[in-house]
C-alpha cells in the first residue's frame, strides 16, 4: 500500500476509536436515563398506593382523621417528588440526545473516512495498472527495437 493509505488508515483507526467512545457514552446515557425512568415509575406506583390507601381510609366504617391527613400529606409529597423526578429525567433525556447525536456523527465520520480510504486505494490500484501497462509497452518497444536492429 502506498504511504498516503497508511495515513488514511491511521485517520480511520482514530475515527473507529471515536465511534467506540461515542457508543460507550451513548450506552451510559441510555442506562442512566432508563434508571431515572425506573425511579419515576416507582414513585408513581407509590403514589398509586397512597391513593388506594386513601380510598380505603375514607370508606372505612371508622374514620381515622390523622391517618387520612397523613395519607393526604404523603400523596402530595409524592406529587412533588414525581415533578422533581420529571425534571431530572428532562436533563437525562438531554444528555441522552447529545450522546445519540455524537454517536450518529461519529458513525458518519467513520463511514466517510472508509470511503476516502477506499477511493484512495482504488486510485492507487489504477495508477499501478497504468504504470505496469507503461512498463510493458516499454519492454515490448525495447524488444521490438532490439530485434529489428539484429535483423538489419
């Protein structure tokens, strides 16, 4: 391979490393987002539990006012926690989206570098064929000239 293909291969290797790092970053961002979504789901389940408990407390034969008030407070706290978690998720979604964009760009850059390297190699092969053809023509011409001199 010619010297310039080694340089192109080096750049391609760098692009592959960048793509692998972007994949890793994307994977981490995806996992973190999923973890935060799991937390949100758990908070919503707890809130539903408090809501169900509130229905039971309000419909029981004996009203426990303190238990109802505690349940209302817990339910309201869960609403606040859910809103806070939704804001946390928005930040993680932004990180996820940035990692996805970075990965997409890294893949595109690697593919572009692969195409450049392939084109350079094709050009090199074509130049080698032309050089070989020229050399064959020169040999043929030399042989023909030599035979015609020997024949004279």
